[in-house]
DNA sequence: CATGAATGAGCGTTCATTCAT
DNA sequence: TATGAATGAACGCTCATTCAT
């Protein structure tokens, strides 16, 4: 997930501190009002700095968005492996992945929606940085799937594709929260997701394994 | 799907004709450049009318977006029932729904992505009009699911929730086309979708029914 | 002196009218405060239009400057031939050129100074448009000089170079008006200019010709 | 050429050293990019100091310009007398002045152009400091002219005015270098300048004197 | 003395919207 | 009805200047 956003300031600690202020404020405002309706002045004000200050840590308004989306993508890449690591068997890892992804999304609903709304507002090059990050996170899930296939726990589906279905299923919780929240809780959503997504691919052995508990 | 977008012009035929010009142009441009980067002038030019003319058929730039999204939502509501009607058994209807929805999405990839990006740019009231339309379309699928459950073809899942999973699965084809297109064709995508989503919920009877052919 | 400054407005009469308003206002302000200290808003206000209007007739602030300088350069190209045409002999034409150029400069002192201050503020390409116009005007004088040389009225100097000296001598009246005005009138300036510049190059015949009157 | 640019620093040696750094850098940048397009940061960086440091030796950005222009004007005042002193007769001194001024200009073409572009950017008071310096340098030439007149070498022209013509003739070499350089060398330029400017004012005696060699 | 992060006023420019024709 | 010129508020961004360290 390599990227560099240029800054006029040298001190790395200061850069980190200021960028956090800016990104936090921007995330909140972008999520609430959208990228285009949010002004740099709004962000600066909420971050408690001057508008000019922002441009010492960022080249563009685009860059602010990039930083915000990067933060989201990195949070996924950071938290998902941790959740998976707790499970010991391949199948448990897969269940954990489905469930964990939904939880991570739930914690960052606004930011996840933002990613869908705004990634395309980024110039091609910056957009690709985000997409690369996304693909890498998906790969983590695809690897678990691959492992399950090789272990004979689930049948031979396209791992990448299945990973995408799991991811999209989780994202749906954020994208359609306005409605889903009216018909079920997060835990119910996860249960039905696991039950449908997983049962659709389990082998006999996998099935036995899962119900044996 | 009731809504009214005010117009200064009286003649309903003219309103329809002009709005079609405007909406067609806007759909193309919004999809390509996004709502905020598209100007009323751009739309007018592509529609072959003057910028002032637009405001005789629309109150706002927002209104243009509303009209565009309404058109998308209505297309779903129009085409989905047709596709389902061709199938004779409940289970076939469900398979048809999953497949048809993917096809409809594929034909309107840009517009579907647009809906995700831009619905939130609408003021609350207008946004709800769109969401209402979406919910109605989902209901069509939920009804098919309900029918399958009652017929004992699939087990007792939450119909609304399952409908959402089917819808999101289709939308994913548009939202992640940039990557999915690199790993499979639409038909492969549909196959794996049906296979996973459906197998996850089939009852013994449903299973027999499906493999019996 | 070909050039085109793009305009969003179609009607040529309107373009001409508005551009005149804008250029007149800009010329006054640029001359008084300089290009960089003058804002588009200042220009618009003095021209009696809105700031946005300016950008319907001009692409850039640079373009305003280009238009202003073009007007100056064209005024030279327009008025100089007229003044020269009145004289019947080559030598008279040369005297007329020296004198006329000074008068033209005097009438546009501010604009002439502006050209010296600001031409370099133009991007290379636009700058060259101006320089081309300047060179063309110089050529008019160089031609008269050539004619005088061929007629044996003045000795064999480099016509282009001598033309430049005549031009610079006139420009000096604008560039150093702050001081020259304290030591002589325009007519005195012209007299001494003619007397020095011309006497320095006259042949015997030319001398006789001139003093014979 | 009295002037004082205030400084927060006391040590005169340091002031001189720092100001030289600043002025050297500023001269280069102003000449290349113009006063307004050059930022204090640019200057500081090229001078190898911090932006804040600049403001310890200067009150204003204007002040930097003043210092730069002062340096130019002083260079003229310093070098011209030296060149003249070498000549022994009044007429030789006049020829030397014309020639030397052109050489001095040639060595500082960029700075000379800068003076024309930017002097007016100075507030009235600071501008007058520069103009005073300029006038003093001109006086040096005017004095030589006066001497020539009194000695009967040249006829009775307005010394100040003639001095201006000589100065402008030299400045032209810088101002119009973009074109003059394409038609002659500096030496050719000087030759034609001397030949035209001088021959225009020589008395019989002066003429004899000059051709006698 | 020197640094460089921080400020904030102000500029060029865009564009939704209006309205005379 | 339709046009398109005109408006002006608002935005992204720059940079001279200040000041705590």
C-alpha cells in the first residue's frame, strides 16, 4: 500500500499529528456532506486549524480525500488479519473472516459509504492506489478460501470471486444500513450471511465439521 | 413510485420529450464525470438545448439528478417482473430473478454506479423517493423468495434480507466491474452467484427439484 | 497581427463592445497599479460589469493583458502609416515618422509604459504575439529608412537598427516622462530628437535638402 | 544616494552579509520570474536562509525590491566614472561614456530590464529613491556633455536631454535584446550608436578632432 | 539571531440560476 | 416557449507576514 502525499513540513511527528487532525475532520464531513459539498475551510475549522495550514500537509483537496480513503483501506488491512488469526481451523478462519469483515464495516459505516461515493472523484492515479489496497485486503480472504478448498472443506469455487461476494455482503451492511437496520441487527445479518454464503459452498466434510460442534 | 418534479411548461407531451432529452444527456454525463463535475451547461449542450431551457423543466440541478435516478429505479421495476414472469415454478422464478437482476445491472452499469455515488447528494426528501422505489423493486424479489419458502423449496430465511443479498450481489457486478471483469465473464459471475446464493438456502426438495433437470 | 482570444459569447458586436469595456478599464488600472496589483474584480467594477462576465470574453487574466497590449501595438500599426503618408519625399517621411511616433507615444504614455512592464508577464506564446506586432511596426520605419538610403539622403546605416533607435527614442518619452517632462516639452523633445538622430545620418545631399527649406 | 532600509539586527557586518545573500538571490529570481511571481520563500531558499530570517533584514517584500534596484543603480554610479576617467579629452570622455554605458548594461541586462519592469511596483517614496539615483548617474553624463559644449566640441544641445538619449540608447540594448541580438553584436550596436548620436551633435571642430585620428 | 510552522486575507475562477428579449 | 448573456456567491489555493521556540 505504498503512497506518498507530499508535505511542506519536515517533522514526521508533526506531519502525523496534523494529518490525523485533518483526516479525522475530513472523514466526518465527507461522510456527512460528501466530498464536493465539503470545503477546505469547513475541514480546517473542524480540525481547529487555519485553511492555509491544510495546504502545508496536502497538495490538493484531492489529497485529503486520498488520505481519508487510505485510512479506511488500511484499517481493513490492519484489522482483518487480527480477527482471522484467532481462529485455528481453516473453516473457522473463513467464518471469522465473514463475521469480522461485517464488524469492521459496521464500525466504519460512514467511511465505507464514503469510499463508494467518492473513490471515483479521485484522479485515475490516486484511485488506483485505493483499489490496490482494496485488492490486497480481498486477497487475505481469498487466501483463506483457497486454504478451505485445499483442505476439502468447501468445494472448488473461484476464490477471488467468492472473496468478493463476502466483501460485498459486508459492504452492503453499510451501503444499505438505512434499510437493513430496520429489519435486523448486525448479529442477525452476520448469521444469515454466514449461513447462506457458507452453506452454499460447504462440502460434506465441511458440513460435518461445522455441525459437529 | 409517485413523485412530481415541477415544470413551468404546461404541455405534458413537451414535458416528456424535453425531460427525456435532458435526462438522457445528464445520465451520460453524470455517469462519466459525476454529478458535481457535470455542469448544467454541459447537459444542455449535449441535450441540444439552451441552459435556460433546462430550468423550465426542472427546479434545480438536484432535480435533474432525481429524474436520472428515478429513471434507473423505474427501469429495474419495469424489467425485473418481465424476466420473472417467463419462469413457471417458484424456484425457477428465483433463479430467473438472480440472473435477470445481474443482466439488468450489466446493461446499466454506469447508471447503477451513479446511483451509489450520488443518491446521497440529494436532499433527504428526494433521496427517500429513490429509496422507496428501490425498496419496491426489492419487494418483487422478496415475494418470490416468500413463495419459495412457502412451497418448501428453500428453507426459512428472512426474505427481505435474502432479497437484499441477491440485489447487492448483482450491484457488485457494477460496483466492482473494474476488477470482476478481469477474473470472469458475466455468465460465470451469474453461475457462481446462483450456485452459492441458492445452494445456501435450498431444502432437500428444492435441491432435488433443481438437480432433477 | 493574427491572434484569437476565445469567447463564450457568439455575437461579434457584443464581443467587441464588451471587450472594449473590459480593455479600457484594464488599461487604466494596469497602467495605474500594474498587472499584478489589479484584480479582475477591480476591472469588472470599473467596466461596470460583474466579475463573471469578464470570463465570458476572456480565458484568463493573462488574456486581458494580451488584449490590452494588442490594442497598444495595433494603435501604433494603425496610426503610424497615416502620419507617414502625409509626407511626400523620403526624408520628410523619415522626419514624420520620428515625430509621429513620439506623438503617438505621448498620447498613450501609460499604455506604453505598461507594455514595458508587463509584456514579460505573459506566457511565452502570448508574448511573442505582441513582439511580432512590434516588429512589424518597426519594419514600417525601417522601410522609410531604406528608402532614404537608396535615395542617397542618408548614409548607409543598418535600417533595422536605426529604426530601433528611433522607436526607443520615442518610447523614452513615455518611460522617463517623470523626468523628461521637467526639462522640456514634447515639441522640444521631438526637435532635439530629430536634430540629433537625423543629423547623425544625413548625407551632404540630405543635408542640403533639409536646410533648403 | 542616501537611503535606509530598517533592520532588526544590529551588527552592521552581519547586516551587510545577509543582505548580500538576500539581494543576490532576489536579483536572480526577480529577473527570471518577475517581482510578483517570486515568493519570499523562493528567495530565502536560494539564499540558503529561512523565510523568517529575511524579515530581520527587511521590512517588506517591497524592501527587497528596493535593495535590488538600489544595487543596480549603484553599480551604474560606481562603474561609469571609472570608465570615463580613463579618457583624457572631453570628446573622448563622451565616446567612452556612450560605449561604457552600453557595456555596463550588457553585463546586467536582466537587472536593467528588471528595473524597467518593477520600479513602478515600489511605493512612491521608495520609487523616488531609485529615480534619484538614476538622475545622479545621468548627471555624470550630462556633465561630460556640458564640458564638450563648453569646449566647442559639440553644439549647444540640452545636456540633460542628450544624456537621456545616450542612456536610453544603452538601455535599449537590454530592453530589446530579444531582437537586437538577432541583427547585430554589442560592438556593432555601440559603433552605430556612437556614430549616429555623436555625429548628430559634433561641431566642425569636434568633427575634425575625431576624424583626425 | 535564526527557524519554520502557522495564519488568514485575498485572488482567480467557476457555475447554478435568472431574466430580458 | 426558448435563448443565452449576465450575475454574484462561493470555492480552492497562495503567500506575505508573524511569532513561539
